[in-house]
């Protein structure tokens, strides 16, 4: 049976395209360089095609590699936007239940809280609030980075900080959780996370 590329493979290829360097891409994905290199090779084996020109000194994607990156971005974006469609399927009786982060408007569906997670601030290493144990959400309002409008993470963050109805980060909206983390790491702003990880797509 022919295997298909995994989300992990696609994320690693996107990181390589974004950073142009195996080591930096591996750091962004929180894996070793050898792991990322092996993942890219696995993806090439699955696709039976060369995605990276290894004869060059710098990382250069082949034309097919560049095309695959663009396709991967669309696939990952669809993968991370599931909430509204899932609720629709729930109301249609095509799903028995949906696990998601609240608050979220589920219409007439019954909701049960399974557990609570603490809301944490993700800050660049040099941010003036990095040593604070308790941060007033209002202090994050100037440089709060969120995913694009309509993503559940954006709504959860705004609701948690009582920012609902106000606009934030429009000039720096991220299209994926990985991009959001990279933006914070590069000092472009702050974001919110659960259990030291970015709030998951729901």
C-alpha cells in the first residue's frame, strides 16, 4: 500500500523552506537536525521525488519542493481549522461528540467541561515581563499575536483576556501554530499558551 505524507513530514518541509537551514529548521520544530533530515528524506521517498537540492552549499528546494511546500501550507491550514465544520457535523448527527477548547458557541449541543488548563503567556526571552509570575492580560494587549480571524485560538485568547470585540495583531496574523511560536521567538510579540505549549487548534 502506498504511504501518504504525514503532518510531521509537511511541517518539517515547511520549516526548512521558512528557515533555509537544516539546523534552524530543526530548532524551530524542536527536533534534532538528523531527525529533520531523516524526515525530509522519508517525505522524498514517499513522493518518489527530490525536494531538496543537496549539491548546493545552502538549502535550495527543487521546483517540485517549492510546489510541495505551497501545497503543504494549504493542507496544514485546513488541518488546523476544524472547529466550525465539526460543530456542523455534530448538529447533523454525523459525529457523536467533539473535543474542543471552551469557550466556543456550540449552539444547542450539550457541553461538559472535562478539565481546566492554566492560561500562560508566551514571551520573547528579552521581554520585560519574562520574570513576572502573574501578568495582567492588559499588559499583553499592545503586542498580542494571534492566529487569523475565525480560528478558535484567537477567540479563546481574546475571551480569556476580555479583549472580545477589539482587534489585535491584524498586521501579523499567523496561519499556523508553528508560525505563531516562531513569531514570538523572533521578538515580534507575545501570545498565550496552555501547559507551556501553544493552545491547540480545536
